C-alpha cells in the first residue's frame, strides 16, 4: 500500500531522501499549522459572511437579485472547480509557495471586493477570491500529511477540522456584527477589507514558520487533465447553485449529466496516463483503496448534511422567526461549541474505541441533533426561542467535530506524501460538491414545503385576520371575505417568491410599521409557523443522511488510519524563507 513520507526542512539547498523514522520532526510544525489554519479559516468565513450583507450590497450598489446571487455563487463555483488543481500545484511547485501566492491573491481580491463600485466589479472580484482560495486552502491539509509524524496527525487534523466547523458559523456572526441591521450605506465593504490584516499576518508568518514541502518526482502539470476536471466540475456544480432560480429548466439536468460524463472521461484519461508513466492531476489508485473510497463517500454524506442543516436553519431564524443576522449567528453558537469540544473529544476517544468508533459516534450524534431540533420545533412551534436550539445544535456540532478530523486522517493516511496536495484537493472538492448538493436538495424540500404549508397555516389564521381587519382598518362585514382572501393570497405569494425583496403585484410591501400593526403580527405569527413546520421535514432528511453515514462506517476497514510501508513515495523538504 502507499505510504506517507514525512518531510523535514534541511539546511542545505539540494534535495535529499525522505525523512527517516528516527529523525526529529520540524519543531515549528504546530506554529506552521496555526498559520495554515488561519488562512483556511479566512477562506471558509468568506463562504458565509457575504450572505449577511446581501441586502446592504443590493441597496448600496443598486444590484439586481441576479447580481447578488452571483456575488455568492461565483465565489463558491470558482473555489470548487479549482481545488484539485490547487492541491496538485502545491505538490509540484511547493505547498508553502502556493499557500503564499493564494494568500496574496485572496488579500488583493478582498481589497478589490471592498472597493467595488458596481455589481460587475464585485462579481469579478469574488470570482478572483474563489480562484485564489482554491490555491490556498488545500495546502493546509497536505502540509499536515507532509510535516507531522503519524502519531500527531490526529491532533493536527482535529485542530484544522475544528477551525473549519467554527468558521462556517463565525462567518454569519461576524457579518452580523459588522453590518448590523443596516440595509444601506457602505458598512458591507468591511466584511471584505477585514481580510487585509489577516492576510498580511498569514503571509508574514508563512514566510517565517512554514517549511517548504513538495513532491520530488513531479514533472509538470497535466493541462489537459486540468481542463477536463474543471469543465466537469463546472457543469456539475453550476446548475446546483443556479437551479432554483432557473426553475430547474431542462438545461440544468443536461448540464449535470454532461458534468458527470466529463468526470468519468477525466478518470479514464488519468488511468491511461498513469499506465504510461506520465504525470497526472489525480492518482486513480487512490480510489481503489477501500479506506479512501469509503472515507470519501462518508465525507460526501457528512457535507450533504451539515451545510444544508445550517443553511435551512438560518433561513428559519431570519426569514421565518425574524431574527437579525447577529441574533441568528448567536443562536448557532451551540454548533460551534460542539465542533470545538468534539474535535478534542475525538482524539481521546480514538484510543479507546478506534477511529471507526469515533466516526460512528459522530454520525449518530449528528443524527440525534437533527431529530432533537425537530422535536424542539414541534413542541415550541412558531414561538421557539434561541436557548431552545442550544442543546440540539451542540449535539450536531459534537458529531461534526468527531467525524471530520477522523475522516481527514483516514482518507489522507492512504495517500502518498508526494500526492498529498492532489488527495487533499479531491477530498475538499468532494466536500464542496456534497455541500452544494445538500443545500440544493434540502433547500428544494424546504421551499416546496413552504409553499404548501403557507396556504394551510394562513387559512388557520382566518379568524385572527378578520378580527385584526375590523380593529385596524374597520373593514365592513360584507367585505371581510374578499379582504381575507386577498390577504391570504398575498401571504402565500410572498413566501413562494424567488426574490424576497421584489414587490408582489397587488400586495403591500412589508414595512416595520405594517409588521408591528395587528394584522402584521398575525402574518408574522403565521410566517413563523410555516417555516417551523417546513423545517421539521427538512431536518428529518438530514437525519436520514447522517444515519446512512453511520451505516456506511461499517464498510471502513479496521485500522484504516494506519500507514503502510513500502511505497517508495518521496518528499522534498526545504528550509523556510527568512
């Protein structure tokens, strides 16, 4: 089987053989991990922080709904399609070098995003952010494989995974703190400009503390392979991001089919180049290892479940319950706390129940957290409060904190150190595709349920609507049926609208004064009930995904995380720049 050779920086410039077991690991490895984690944290925060600022961006730049969708989706798309290529470039040209190039590019494009004067400028800058993020992010995980001895990798992966889980929630919280309740002005620009000092710090620390590692046998980049995998991922992911707004037109399904076929062609092409002894973007042999293939499928399922859970819950918090962005971010702190504790807990539990046992426990905790949230929503209904979400989200976070580091370890333990960047790119791409698919599928479930539940819920509120209409607008009894029908139709149309900010013909635009009036309070209560009822079913889908992941753990080989000797993989280490 493949082995992982651990690289150590050396004093002399010429390359040398891989570090042997008796040699000491680099003493700066934990500082290097902190630096790489800081860069990855910055990238992941930017996947969620922008969502909070969309209303401000829309008003300040006079952007259309389609423009703001591309501000979010453009970053995700550019990031996802180049992760494998970014990881492979790190193997070839040096992981520290690619990390630093990525940090410089991400910092510059953050400045351009913050200074954008038009929607087009902002979209272009966000595409640049995604491209440079794909250069930056894979280097962290591959650096762990190349620099850390096997005995320490569980802790290192735990640190990296915990920061990733916390970043998902922190983005919304930080966005809420920066933007506040403002829907105009330029406060949104600081969600990008805040990356500048972080990027400069990461760049300086990387130059000082991160050792350079690369694959010694790399002979260049397979450009045709890069083109194939990039085209395949674009065709697969783009319709997942845009399908709902395109009303799932035939081209969306055709694009996904073409994307899947291109990825099959890519893998066959990579296998042919491997047999010919030529350089590849991905080593097909990785997928023939059961630990890698099963672990990758587990990672896919976990990332189908976790981002989609947080996505739909955030919709419930803000669109349904009327929480501010900051309030919504604070409500999900239980998840962040669970991820942090779970990552630490998993390292200790692994010695007692093994890696498979920790992954199984994490999947069960995630499923239990989803079911517990359903129970809370069912009991509390539309009057649910922040504190009632803490324990269910804590359980979900504990599950993710236990699963993610062990999966990183299981999957990347079977990848040669020379292919660590490529393997990391494959793993993170699988996660991105899983996240996009989960948000799409569970989002479709939620939105379809919102439409069907809206009519039922508002009809149940007919007596309250009529009483408020008489008290507030003095509507005569003869006109009450028509008034009530119009009100109910507007309520349903507002919920079913793709663009929540667009006016609905024949319906008043919701304002703060209207929402606090008697009739507005009836509508707000019905809205909360509609979202709560719909989210219960959506969360049960996620619970099913986590349960499937638990069953799949049984397919993981025992002792999957252990390395096997005798691969002959080589890794070159070089001293850090000063």
